[in-house]
């Protein structure tokens, strides 16, 4: 068949370890045979980030602003062990954090639901989408190890030299300090992204913080959301038949466990980091969750919500067989290709993305899957496939559907 033509490149961000291996398999087996794939390539593997002093990550974010759509492989955020393993110049920051800050985006994460993979929470019938604020809080913090007794103060110095000063704690001995921040601009972008996404997908929107304890920081999030909703979105939500409401984060957790799903749950940065893993794991597997970063200017960056699958990579290096789930990485590509087709007016590219997702789900529902899913499926007589076999099985299913 004739390959589908693209007019505008995707920004392609390659990554690390086992997901980097899957990335190439997916391109070779599922994309290049069918699409005249145009990408602007950036190698975000840890070695190359180290060689470029992480400039490559900044460059990839700027390219995403230019072209409007990116697809990203999972990457390593180094710790002390990685410093030694990769002989790093310094402990480079999370690429995801750098890209989120550059795009001022909100991360929407949604589980991929397939028959035979039942949620741990029995009443969950529909996916729950996590909307994670992607700026500030502990991800942009400043920390101090307190060596001994003394006073810790929070100080803001205005441009005119006036100060606001609050005592944090009178230390009697050693301890630790952490300072976090956020901006009205970023919170506003977060709120607008959540309201627009809810309208686009016709889903209720929940927002939760801990304003009863954090009476200024968290309460400010709540106030900005409510003010924007009342001014810009209340009538639109009512016309669409959907609801926005605010609740405390602990109440939201309790309500989520008893809900049926089918809504968007907006969380501050750290809450969204934790809760998205909880939701994805409870739906079946961390490897079965999509993630898209949406900026206020309408820029999209798609990726899998999981990490680099380090343990499988070490097995792969030894020549041992792996059975690594590639579904979320496939869906990162389909999400980016669908959006590229939508923005460029290429229906064939959108249809290709839909069909590839359908083929991926059908392959699993037909009983062919990787080991992680075989261990939790309710289907009987399943066939466990290794990493490469699963991707080839998806291609086989895709060609039958074409």
C-alpha cells in the first residue's frame, strides 16, 4: 500500500534503556512500513544529555513549541547511582520537568482499558483521567540541611526593597528546610487547560487540594479555579451537561474509590504524580496509561506514563528474553500522529492512529499479550509473548483490520 504522507514533522524525543529498544521496534514494525514518517529527532538518552550539558532537552522543548506536536520516549532522571553508572558531569534534572516548565503545560493521564484486564477497584467502569499541574511545588524547590539551632525565616523582597517576613521554625537542633513556589500565570494556565479538556471530552472535572491546612498556598489554587470557572466556563459546563466541583484531596481519594469513573481529576503537581500511578496500577498496569502534556498555546507532547523499565534492559543486555509491555509507548505515537493529522488536515493519518490503537487492544483481547498482563488477566488460555513478538502480533492484527 502507498505510504501516508506527512506535511509537518513531529518532534521525536528518544529515550533510555528498554523503552529505547521498544521505540525502535515500534517504528520499524508499526510506523515506517505505512507512513512516510517525518520527525525532527532529539536524543534525550542520558548519555547524550550529559554530553550536551542537557541543552538537547531545552532544544527539544523549543522545537515542540515550533512544530506543535511531540512524541517522547521514557527517560532516566538520574540519582546518585546513575551518576556513577553513566559517569555524569552532574545530576541532571528530569527531562519531563524541564519540558513541562518550558511549555507551561498540564499533563493528562488516562488508563487504556481492555477487556480481560479488570480494575482492582471493582466499581470502576470507565477510565479516570488525571490532570496534573506541571509546574512548581517540590519539583522546583529549594532545600537546606539545617546544621544546628537557629531561626528559619520565609522572606520576600519586593522590587522596591520592602520585605514580607515570616518565621518558619525555631530550630533546637539539626533539621531540614524546603521552599516551594508557584505563579498565578501557571495556575491560571492549569485551570484553563483542565476546563477546556473537560469540555472537549464531555467529562466532569474534579479539583482537589488541602486548603484547610494550606490556607494561603493551596487556597490560592482553589480561588483561581473558582474565579475562572465562574467568569468563563460555568455557562459552557451547564450547556454541556457536565459538572465542576472542588473538594479536599483526602475527600477526593475516598470518593474516587467509590466512583464509577469517566471523569477528570485535577491535582497539584505532586498529588498528580502519586495519584496517576495509583490510578494506572489499579486499572491494571503502569504500562497501560497514556500521557499528554498540553500547553495553553495548544502545543501537545505525548508519552507513556511509565519509566524506562531498567530491570528488563539489564536482562536484554545479557541476551536474555524480555516480555516488556509496549502498549503505552505505541499509544504515545498514535496520539501524536492523530493530533498531527488533525492539525494538518490529514484524515488518513488520523484513521491510521485509530486503527493501530484498535489493533493493539484487539491483540490483547484475543489473548496475545506480554507477561505483566498475562499475570492479571481474567481471560483463559492466553499466549505470553516476548517484547518483539507482541509488537509483531499487533502488526499482524493491524493488517487484518486494514
